[in-house]
C-alpha cells in the first residue's frame, strides 16, 4: 500500500506572499492552452483563415482572457449552486471568497461557453467554430488541475482493495483506508486520453460542431467512469440510482455531445 506524500500545498513563500501548487497548476493549464492554440492554427479550416488574416495570435490572446474569466466565475458559481447551494444561500457573500477553495468543472465549462458566446457575438463569428477551435486545447489543462488535486491530497478516491498495487492511503481523509488515487485516474482519462482523441480528430477537417460534441461526450463519459472510483462529496453522498452529483452533471453533457455529433454529420450528408 502506498501513502500519499502529503506535499506542502505552498510551493513558494516570499514574505507574506504564498504561491500554492494549485495556483501553479492553473497557470500551467493556461500556458498549455496558449501553446496548443497556436498549433491549432495549423489545422483546417483555421489555417486557411489565418492566411486570410481572419484568425491569428491576437484572437488566441483574447480567447485566453475570456476563457480565464469564464473558468473562474463559472467554476465558483457552479460549485456554490451544484454542491453547496443550501450553505451559500445562507452565506451569499462567501460566494466571493474564492481563496477558501471550491470550484466546479461543470460550472467552469458553462462559464467558458458563455464567455465564448460573448466573444463570438462581439467578433461576429460562428460560436461553434470557436468552440471547435478551443475544445482540443482544454484537456491538458484538466490534466494539470488533477495534478494539483493530487498534490493537495484532495478529492481522494473510494476505498480500494488493499491488494491493489497502487492503492493509496490519504491521511487527509481522516482514515487509514487504502483508496483509489482517483485524481490520477482523472488525469489519465479526462486529461491525456481525451486530449489524444480530440487532437487526433481535430487534425482533419470536421463538420462544424462535431469536435465540440466529441469533447462534451468524451468528457462526460470519462468523468462518469472516473466518478465510480472517486469519493462522493461528504455532504451530498450518492444521489438517485446510486450516482454521484458529478455523474448526474455528466449525463446531459454526454447526451448533448452525441446529439451535436449526429447533427453535425447529418448537416454534411444533406
């Protein structure tokens, strides 16, 4: 059985200023987005539009700004609404206390979708062309965030068979039960595997909306699977049908993604 190393969550201290590993993971996610978005410009139809001056580095920088705002605002609001609505309805000002922790991927995704819709409207562009551009650049950021979760020793997994070679004890959980290192599972599934799939498909021209649908269905499926190994939030537990909140939030993502992919292919066929 492995023991979680219990890393110091503070990576660097400079006087009163503390730099946390989780903050570094967010920074790395944004850097990876910039690097991959620049390479994404070599894919069609964006490469052709770049030659015509319709897409370029300035657009990537603007997308980054909109995306950061969407992730932070949507992620925080999503956590408060989806996971602790009763608490924050009684303490509304604490919604602003981002430094206390508490972010939701599903909320962050909705925030980014809204931000990209605003970006599309202001630039008079097709929204799905923008989401198709962004989607393959996202999973590496998710992978980076899961590394941050592992370093912090948070979002640990459910109890595992002690004979499992990689079963790990998370003392932060308040018990010495061997657990699944679910952060690593999510790093591999919704991070690396989803990135490889999306990047492979995005290198070839695809119908508008198809890559966005593949992202939604791919993330929904991989997160749904990973949730079987992740300890549910203590204050929520398992909900209807024995599913966690994370799994229920993935169901509409998965279904919508499949519908979008079928719709995109059907538009081309007709």
